[in-house]
C-alpha cells in the first residue's frame, strides 16, 4: 500500500473520530442547556417518554422553537387586584367546596396566562407547553390542578394542587419591566396577594 493511500486513510479516520467527538459534545451541550432551562420539566418529559432522552429532548426543543420568542404582555390596569381578589375567594371557598375551588383555580390560571400573552381558549396543552418554556419551575402546579379537577382526586390532593398552582399564579401576576429579572412579591400584604394557607378538611374526596 502506498504512502499516499496510508496517509489518506489516516486523515479520513481522524476526521471521522473528530466528527463523532464533535457530535457527542454538541449533544451533551444541548442536553445541559435543556436541563438548565426546563429543570424538573426535563425529568418529566424523559419519564413521559419511558426514559428515551432523545425523544424527550426533541419535544423540549420543539417547545422552545414554538414559544421561545413569546413576549409576556403587561396586565390591563386594575387586573392584578381583580386576580388577587379572585384567588382570595378560591382559598375561602376551598374549605366548603374543594372541587369548585380547584376548578376555579384552574380557570383563573388559564385566563391569567392568556392575558399575559400565552395561548388561550381550549388549547390547554399548547398553553402549558408555552408556559413551561418561560416558567418551567412553576408550571407543574397548573398541570396538577388541571388534572385534579378532571380526575378522581380527593380533597387533600386537590388542596396540594391548588397550593402548588399558586406559585405560577404569583409568577404571572407579578409585573416585570422588559429586560429585568423576575421580581417575586415581597410579602402578601404589600403586594395585595391573598394568604397562602388553605384549610384542611379531613373528608374523603
């Protein structure tokens, strides 16, 4: 075998190895970015696809492509106070009517998300996907309360769902100037938010 052929073979082999390494590093970098962006939503996507990380990452990538450039809209004047009052009523209702209170929490979150510029109407899955891109750490509470009122959840499960859903409610209710970081409420009183605790009833749902 000539020196030219041997040299060419070595070059081809080196290029092939480099391509494999580059692809592996690129995928690892993409996986890290998705984990950082989606947090617990990344693990839920992997679990939903029976541990298939490639399929889960493809789904999350598609979410970012569809909703990554969405700009959250400011709420109309007076809307924050109205929404805060609605959530306060939800917490008051819960002791006597847990299912109705959870259903109202689900509906209020859907309206609030739509007012902030996320997909609305009957498109729950699309709205949830968009919210997961921008509020990955809080979106599961909304999913949980939505499923609770459509399943056979007991009172305690609905209470936990409403409590978790409050995190997304607070995120969406808090106004943020363009380019600024997220400003969480300093306290319930000075921002007009209802208190978090929900009464427990030891009854079967």
